C-alpha cells in the first residue's frame, strides 16, 4: 500500500510538526511532531504497521498506543481527502 499527498495538497514542516494545505478548499491541518513522523513514514512507503514500529522507536512512551495513533491519523487524513492511496 503506497500513500501520497492528494493532488493540490502541499506540506510544510514547522518547528512543531507539519502543516498540510489543501489548495482546492483552502483548509489546512496542523500535525504535531508525532503526527509529522507518522505522515512522513507513510509517504516514504512504510506500511501502517512499520510506521507504528518507527513511532515506538522514536517515542517509547507510545507503547500500547502506537498502532491506534497511526490508524487514527490515517483515518483522519483519508476522511479529509488529503492523502491518496
């Protein structure tokens, strides 16, 4: 499963995470550092399961919640139609 930003969606990194702008609607989303890691991993070709493992490696306090965080963000990104698969 490969993920990409939907056409018309741009990404900008900030010191606190990442901002997504949907140029079609003018809406934007701010992702914290954890969300930014998840999005980058998915865009770099990792599966949701691999992304959860990467998240645990960077944020050990997420143990037991990493998979839920990845799936929750992925569901939200899909619902907002800012990623394509």
